[in-house]
């Protein structure tokens, strides 16, 4: 490659680090105008005042401010009603909830669903605490092959796959494990893959104010495998590119090449 800067590439599967080349830039997208976060309650900018990437991130920014949370106490209080709902489902399927094999199924299913959606119990700001470090580093950092499990919000069946994240730091870096934690928080909710991809990218932008962020998700949707078209080998790939990853083709191509290596 023609870039002169060194790239750090991390594989979450084996913690190996390899060297390649990278690039950097200075364009900021996502939650920020320049390097300053827009204060809560500030009047919206007039049409045309924001870049395309800013406009595309508007709905994600709103969801950040209105992020839902669920406490352990909420889980305990809602468990009986969830179990009762699963009992109703079993009856609706023509089953007998009182037969031996199904006696505890409603409670097990309710507990499992709370675990599948445990991302509602966590906030990104808590994950970031004490994990952002000032560092004179502006070369690409990539963590790839992060396992991801989620739930399709349309059919309540699993989505699973891998997430690849890259960013160009702007004098601040994030603890590598926190990238996987961000994936875990947003994936453990009722999701669509397109929104999940953007939420991860914008969360990193919110935390670090980097010069660019790239996120790619490759996933299998059981709503396409177990039902509907029933295509066993189908995969869905989504990407979100912010900052120089969106505006500089060389930086974007380098990121895509490295996550496929």
C-alpha cells in the first residue's frame, strides 16, 4: 500500500497483532460538529448546515440520549408476567403447559429472554469509564472477528455473526476489550442489523472523537434460515463508515482489506 503510517491490527480470536500500513484524516462525523459535542437541547441546525454523515446519524444520536435501561429489580418484577405470557404461547401452540417436560419451560424461557436482551440493563457511558486513554497515536486500530449474538426484533429469533471495528485515533485510544463490550451491549437487544452497525460506530465516535470509524457486521439471520425463504447459507453484510473511512477511499479500502485478511 502507498500509505506511510503503520496500522495495528488485532484479531479478537487469538489476540495476535500484525503490522501493515494505514492512513489518517481530520474530518469528524457522527455526534460531533468538528470536535465539539452539540449540547443537549440545542436548537437544530438549519437545512444544509450538517454534512450527509451528520444527517444520517441523527436518529442514532436521538436514541443515544433516550437510551433505555432495565435494572435487575425490573427483571425480578417482570419475570412472572413474562412466564405467564410463555404459558399462553404454549397453550396457543396446542401444548399442555402442565405436562412434565413443560412445567418449568415458561420460567426458563422468560429468564433466557431477559438474558438475550440484557443490553437494556447497561449504558455505554458505564463501559467507557476509566478506559479512555490519552495517547499520541493516530494510526489505524482494528479489532476483528468479535462474536455477536442478537435477536431479530421482527421475529424474535437469533441473529449471530462477527463484527469488525476499525478507527483512527485522534490522540485518544480506547481499551481494546471495550470495543467488544460495546458490541455486546447493543447486540443484546431487539435489533435489526442495519441499526446495530450504526449504533456501534456512533458510540465509538461519541466516546473517542476519532478522525474516522469503520464497522462491518457479517451475520446469519435465523428468520431467513428457519422460516421464510429458508436459505441455509445466506449471510447479511452491513457497514457504517464515518469520518475519513467514509471520505477517503484509500483508508476505507485498507480497512476492508485488513478485516478480510
